[in-house]
């Protein structure tokens, strides 16, 4: 299952009930990580043709959906920008399609913690859709299929993040970061397209936490059909949309991964 929504499914409002039904029935048909080698390769080819970054299957990030602060543990939902929210984590392909979502963590939680506790992280660790035997040789290093994340995430052999900018980056590292950002921006754009199509989650959801989770998840399911059908979307519609994607500080638990560093350096040399 590629959709994870926290909360009690027995607590319904009318929109929450409808959205809960959508979440139960539709996700296996439209939100899923690549199921075979050809699908993995199709994602890689799509990203490489879009921005030139090799071996990318998807880009991951989190965005905040404003909600009414719950009565129970309200401070847990106040995010870094000062308003109560739920976190929507999404893995997106080159065509803005959601491959995986995780909904419902309180806004105060760090993106890296959400990721580490999501089913997506377990899938990545198990290399379920990032098979190592699809590695390619780049600058003398075997580079496996991977996903992209911003500076909040830990660098690993299957997740590439930008070089940390402490004011001493080399020109090649700066170039890598620019190319990384140009490629990874699809996930931010996907959130923007989502919030433009469903205004209810671009503003404040006046529902309880449980029903809000179902509404957010349902709103992610339906746009995949729109993207699959290549429904017209004018990028100018994104003007004025507050995606509420903020770069979290780096995860303090991050540890140096020698193999991951070698992979990133190899891609840097290639780019």
C-alpha cells in the first residue's frame, strides 16, 4: 500500500467519510511505487530527460496542510512557521505523479523523522523499488537507482541530498546542488498543483485530525488521474499558491556514509 494516513478511521464527517472510501478503494490503482524493472527504468529515463540527473526514480519532500489546532496536544501541531498543520509526505515522479504518500504527522515533527517512520523508508531500505542490480557505472562508481531529498534528509546510498553549504563549496559542488534542485523541484511543483486543484487544503481544513487525514489523502489520489490523462494545467495557476514547503534543519542524527558520499561525488563529476 502506497498510502499511509494516520488517525482513527471510525471518526467521520460527511466529507471525511467520502474521502475515506476514496482512500480505501482507489490508491492501489493510481498511487504506487514502480512494480517492476521496466517501470523503474521508465522513471529513471523520465527524470534524466527532464533535467539530466542520472538514476532518479523519485523526489521526496513534505508539505504542511493548515488545520484547526486539536484540543489534545495542540502544541505538537504548531510547525516552524507558527501555525497548526498536518504533514503530507510525498514521493513524486518526473510527471508530478504521487508514487507514495504518508499523511498525518503533527506539524512540529521534523521531515527526517516522518520519513524514517514511514513505510516508504522501509521500502527504500529493502530496495523494493530501488534494485541495486540496476546500478550503472558513473565516474568509476556503481550508482544504484535512487531518490532525491533536500538537506533535511540523511545522505544514503539510495537518497541523494545537496552538499551542505557552509560558504566553501567548490564550483562542481555548487553545480551539483543546482542540478539537484532543478530535478527535485518536481515534488514542490506537485504539491503546488495539488493545492491549486483542491483549494480546501491550500487554506485551513476545518475538520478534526482524523477526517483531515482522509481528505488530504483523497486529494492526492485524484490528481494522479489528471496527470495520467495529461489534463491541462497552466503553470501560471501556481502563482499565489502557498505550498508551505520549508527546508528543515539537517537531521542531527545524520552520520557520514562513505559509500553514499562516493556515489554523490561520482554524480557530481558526471554532471
